[in-house]
C-alpha cells in the first residue's frame, strides 16, 4: 500500500534509519524516496543532524579511581557481605520450609476431604432414613421384636442378643457401635 | 558490550573478587560511557559507575540468568544515570564538562584528526543536552551502544512502540535544533 509523506517521515526518523523494517517495507520506502524529492531531503537532514554525529562517538575510559573506590568499599563492607550471604542462605532455607508447610497443609486438607467423603454427613443420613431405608429398618426391627417375643413366650434363646433391663424392657444389640452408627 | 562467560558470572556471584574484577574490566568503559552521556558530567558519571558495580556485586548472587547479564547491566546503569540526572537537576544548558572536550584547548600538540574527534565529542554532548532524559537514554542505547528496539525495550522495560516514539521525538528535536543553527 503506497504511503503518504507524513507516514514516510515517521519511518525516516525511526525504523528505516535504524534498520528495523522488513525487506518489503524497506523496499516501499526506497521506492518512495526515489520519486519524492522532499522526503529524500528530509532523510538526508535527519541523518546529518541526528545520526551521523553519533557514528563517530567513542567509548570513554572509566578513570582508575572508580575501581579503587569500588574495591575500597568492598573491603570495608566484608562484614556486611558476609551478613548478606547468611541472609540469602536463610531466605533460601525459609523458602524450602514454606514449601514443606504448603505440602503438609495440602495433605491435611486431602485427608479431611477423604474422611468427609467416606463418612456421610448426619443430614444426608437422615435424608436417607426418611426415604427408602426406613422401610428396611422397620422390617428388621419388627423381626427382632418378634424374636424377643418368641423368647419371652418359650424361654428359648433368641437368635438376637438381648439384655433384660431392670424395668423389664428389653434393649436390643444390633452389633458393634460402628455398625449401629452406620445403620 | 560482549556477553561474558557464564562461569565468570557464577564465580563472581559466589563472592569471588577476582572474577568480579574481570567483569568490571570488561564492562566498565561501557557503563562509564553511558553514564557520562546520560548525566552529562564526569563527577556524576564516576559516581554512577561506582554505584552500578557495587550494586552488581551485591545483587549478582540473586541473578538467575532469566535475562542476559548485559541487559541487566544496561538496565542498572541507565536507571542509576537517570536517577542521578533527576536528583541533581543541574541547569547546565549548553555547558559541556567532558574531559575530552576540555582537551581541545591544547591545539599545539593536537593533530587535525584529534581536533576533529574532540569537536565531535563536544557536539554529541551538546546534542544530548538538548533531549529530555528518557529520549537521551534511548538515543544512547541505540546510537552509541547499537542496541535493537527490542533490546532497548527490554533494558528500559517499556513497549517497543514507546522506544520508537521516543527515538522519533528525539530526532525531530535534534533536526529542529540544527535548523535553528544550533548544530
């Protein structure tokens, strides 16, 4: 796309002069400069005023006194540098410890989450009991009481363990505490 | 500025003074030249150079080679030089304090080439004086250090477009300066 002189001058004060254009864009600029006298004069003026003087600039040598001063400060500051090294070591150690703490915390969170998933909450247990499981438990209880009634009537051993309380009521054992809890 | 061997950097980062001195010898003239061009005076340039190397020595142990050492060194140098420039806020319009410029006075022993070179040094310093510190930093990195736009953007931690626009404004200012007969 052909560029106007305004756009061209932006390139002439930056990308073109600094060799930052790709080959295609550079070709466009060269083509424009071949036909536009004003832009060509502008480019020459920019080079003369803002580029060429720097081309001959040389490195300046740092005075020897600078190194002497740096060395003197480093000599004076040996104690400070040792403290600095120790501080860096402590920072690294602390960084490692932080990683260990983070890993341990994560392990605890995973453990708690696993326990919560394995043991259903009281609310969900109640919800389950209020629905289909109630029927099953009801049937089971009825069966146990029938067995006790049979035992009372016949003096025979019931298939279910049962203890007679002081008031004559019967408390029924359904198994271990955990089993009772889960039921 | 050439890249330094990694083993020298590592040795210096572990507090090896000999390795650090090698780094200093290889880079001090670049650091001093940038400081001199940006601050515009020898006293500040010497102080900046000293501060840069003390900072490098202290911070090298934290250097993780995520960016190149030279980019980091340029960044520390430019930032220190800009801070020094802003801090001192010297009003030295047109005043030139460079060693080399002072040496021009002794015309008896100077050859024609030497006079020409010193004249150019004085001219460059006067040109840089005409720019604001941010433009000056970009021009020094581009014209004197020969960095690409991407490298300048990395050193100054600014977008490439900002590098481009600062260079454009700087060159327009230098062109205007010459057209007003101040070249």
